């Protein structure tokens, strides 16, 4: 098979002020090179769009380098090797790597990991068995020090991370699991499919009031994907020695003004609370245990997951913006055209 000479890739062309606009991005044609020694050329089949990518659009120093203007963006992707000059990688192998947002990825083989499409659907390696899943697993069990009998509250609970957090908590013996989401359909999904004990639509009233009704005996663990009013509500509902994993603050990613909440941080002292931020890359040592345990739950049907799939590389920005608005249920995936 002859190798492609060009492929399309998404570039950031302007730094968003507040909410990103489609005009901040451009889909451009770029030359595709053959691999050199130790490299592979991958035809991307599926790519991930994630909340953390919004932060990379700002020109600020952070835990991951910002996207450069007029350069291809990157992110998680799975694809098929179409040319290889690297030991251990053959044409036809499927790999997980970090050069998404493009049709073809040329990379050092050290930056790729082989995945087995027979063991799980390829998209699962971007979500439930990928970085998303490890974030849920490590954030609950390691960062929040979850223990059997804990009452757990999860915000953004119908998303890829949140839905897995709640189910793992149930499988590990939580006394009660409560989730918040942004639509009545998502609330039903949490209780009817994912097994949450209670869930509420945060748009239907004050979060603190709805949480108190859903968790009358308080909470011990809060997994925060949202920040703001949700974090304030969790602080109010925490029992003594409560622990919060601060994984994301999607309510503030596009804000241009400082957040109004939380206004009750003084309670951290009397309740002896622990609020700890997390980055999944600090927990790679858990990867083997995570894959073994979670893949067995997926195979047995004990852990369920949803994906929202948008087709075509030309739809990637729309998928990203939709994810920021909460239009996805579970992991947002872009499947590239064949």
C-alpha cells in the first residue's frame, strides 16, 4: 500500500477569550513524512477531546505545555500502524498515543503503546480503560483514600470520569453514592443504569439544598469535576475528616471573572477536611492493577460505560465545544473518516 503524502490536522489559530469559538481553530492540510529509525506512522482511527484541553489553549504556564498557535494540537488517539521502522511494531498493529487532532501521526515508537482490539473496543482505550478510567480509579482509591462504608458524592457524574467513579465506589462497598448532572435524562441514567443511590439535576435548584436531601447523613468523599457551587455544597455536607479529590473545575474553564464560590472554606478547619488536587500522570504505577481490575468488571458487565461518538475529523472542534457544554454522555470520542 502506498503511504499518504498529505493529511489534515487541526491548528489553534487564536487564543480563546472565555468560551472558545469555531473561528479559533483551522483544519489544515499538512505533508506526511515516512518514519525514520525508531519511528512509526499511524493512521488515526479515534481521538479524544477532553476538558483539560481548554486550559492548554491559554498561554499560561501549567502542568502541561500550552498549545502553540498555528501548530497542530495534540491529545489521546488510537490508530493503526501503516509504516514502521521500530522494533516491536509491525504494520497492522493498533496503538494508543498522544498525537490526536490529525489524520496521520508520525511519532517515536517510545511514545506509543500497543492495544488489543480483541480484548476491548479500541475506543475503550481512550476512556474506560484509558487515562479517563485511571483518573477515576486513582482519584477515588488513592487520592481520596476511599474506604468501604464511605458515602461518596460525584459532580459531573454522567461524564466519562464521574460515571466510572460512582460505579467503582459501589463495587468497593460505598454506603451511598450520589451524583449530579445537567439534565433529567442524565440523572435517570445515573440511578437506572450506573447504580447510583441518588442523583439530581443541578439546574433544578441550589446544589447545596439538593445534596443535603440526597445525602441526609452527609458525605465522606467528594470527587470534584466541576468546582464552584458544587465544591461549596460538598464542603457544607462533609462529615468530619471528609476528603475531596479535585480533578477538574469545568464550571470555571471558560469564566472571565473570579468564581463566587466556595465561600465556606473556613469549614475545612473545624471538619478537618482534606482537599487534594490530582493529575493522573502521578498515578501511572497503578496502571497494571487498574487495567486488570476494571477490564474484568467491564467484561462481567458490572461496570457499564457510555460513549458519545462524533464522526469525521472535520467535526472534532464541534465535538470539543459540545463536550464543554455537557452535550456528551460518557466519553466524547471523534471517530475519523475511513
